[in-house]
């Protein structure tokens, strides 16, 4: 079996590094020792286990990636960079014909998808790569479509907590809003309660100290207008492994679609789940 070549962008970031480590230990993949990185990164190399990753800064990216393509041949890119780079990175991948899995949240998501659809490449784009959480979202989508306004008159509170270094509001929390809207609860993205303070996360949320640097806790609380009935949905993730495993499954799925000839197509983690 030929291994799928994969390039993980965003190293030395935590999520990118985690995906790279999992790829090294997964017989389905061959990790290409290069990574697009941010302009603030000054070093040229970063070690992942025994592999020295060459870091490519934005000013050198186009020529450097062209050289990588000549050397390595076809590969799939995984993006865990920065929310501000989402759209420019997508344009870069499409311009160079690099199919990609976008795990980075933020950016203009409609523009992101349009960029892919107008290109010659397919991509998997998802605000959350954890398959079990995506399955929960699918259940919510089914409920919203089947029982619209089921919770009309209820109030909604969305609370999310992530590591201090996460720049944007949780993409998962934002994605859930449309389901709750369809269920009869008006709610906007700026109403999401976002926690990034480690002390508060430990004292008020109960998040274990060892996971302050990498976690994703979400709680959705629904309360009736007379406050006699309440529902609460919670999904708490400690660490990053669940996202890395889902990301690599998305890469495997995208590789299959490439072999089938997919072009200008946007796939989601729901598509990945259905194919499992």
C-alpha cells in the first residue's frame, strides 16, 4: 500500500504538531518534512520526534512549495495555522493545485468554500475535526430540520472554554447556533461566552491543570420562559488527540475523493463520517 503524502502547516503550533506526530505513527501516511509557518517564527527547523521539519515563512512560500512539489510529487496539505490566514492560505493552495484539509477556524467561511469551488482541487473544511462531536452536531441538525421551533420561547446560553492561545471564538459553538435558531431560539455569535483565563478555567470550570494548554469545553443551556424546565448539552475534550485522529481520517477520505476525480468540491466531516 502506497502511503498518502501529507504536509502539515502551522508547525510549531500545538495542533499542527499533534497532527504531525499522529501522522508519523500512522502507517497510512508519509509526513513530508516541510511546513508553512507564520511570519513571527524565526527558526528554520522544528523537530517532530526524529523528523526535522523545514519551516517555510510567507515571503518564501510560493517558490519553496513549488520546489517541494518537484521533489515530493503530489501530497495533501493540512492547515492548522491562524484564523487570519485562513482565506489567504486557501487561495494559495488552490493556486498551486494543493488539495487540503482546513482545520483552522475563523476567516470568511463562505469565501473559503467559494474559493475551493472555483478551483481545480477538492478540500475538506470543518470547524471541528472530532468525529464524535461532529456526530452530535448531525443529531442536532436532524432535530432542527425535523422539529423546527421545538424550543420556541426558551432562552439559550452558550459557554465555551479553550486554551489561552486560541485567538477566535470556537467554530463549533458558532456552528451550533444555526441549529438552535431553527429550534426557535434567536441567538447571535457575539452572545457566546468565551473563556480563555487559566485561573477561571480551573476555579470555576474545573478544567484539569494539565489540560489548560489544550482543551475544548462547551455547554449549551436551554431554559423555558417560566424557568420550570431546563436542558443542558455538554461536550468536554481534554487534549488534542481526538482532533488529530479525525483530521487524519479526513485526509484519507480526501485522498479517496482525489482518486475518484473530484475537483472544485467542498467536503465536510459529515461526509467523512458517512464514508466510515
